[in-house]
């Protein structure tokens, strides 16, 4: 039901999808940036549906997937992350390791990440998405919403080389050209 509402908002506001993910990529990490508005989620979910990404997933603390929130978040693709130790005395798994496990256990999965982790301006992104893609040996898709053009799509596909600085520079350079809903909340990197 929510996805239908999101798609209606997308169409009514004259958005269009202009680029699609490569058909041969079945498992990936997808960045959603710039993230400056709650509308980003609505338009992104609609765009993913139009792109044929039927069940995009995003991570959330396991506590958010308890009743009644699970009734909304689970159908939208939320993955509960449980970082508690599996056995007494064991070290807690990292968020990166938990996400890598989800990818490795799936034949087909798109894990959405907002590396800014907030709608407020940030001076640096969280880099866990890169570590997840590198460890899981999957590409990073650069998903975007350009509010000036009212366009959504996949801008680039990055295969992590292990050279974090080089790969991040390419990612930042791409997103620095995108027009967010609230430009004052996005610091170009």
C-alpha cells in the first residue's frame, strides 16, 4: 500500500527515472545521497519500484522492528540488525559484518545506505558502506534524486578497488553535481 502511495507522489510531482541499474548486478550496496529531506525516502522507494528493484533493503536497529512499527517498516524492506553477542563472552559483531552476512546469504539483494546518516549537514560520510561492499565483493551503485531536474536514477557503478580515498573521491565528485531538496543541508565534499 505504501509503495503505491509513494509511486503516486512521484508521478504527481512530475519525477522521472532517467537511468537504471545494470541488469546483471544481482547483489549490491546502493548509496542514497544527498539526504536532506524526509521526502528522499518517499521518492527513492518509488524510483526503486520503477527501476525494477522490487525489494530494496535498508538496515535498522532491531528495536524498531517490534510491533507496531514492524507493520510498516518490514514491508518497506527494513532489515533488523542485532549486534548483540551470539554467545555469552563472544565479541559483538560489527554493523559491517552483519550487513555482509545479509548480502552473502542472499542470491539477490540491494542494500540501501545513506552515508550521511542524517538530514543535517555533515563534514564527512560514514564509510561502512564501502567496507561492506569491499568485504562482500559487491559493487556500489550511486543512486540519486536531483530535485532541480526532478530526476532519479543510478549515476555510476563503483567496484571498490581497496583504495578508499580514490574511490571516495569519485563518489563525492558525482554527488557534488546533484541538486538536493535542501542545498544548505548538503556540504559538498
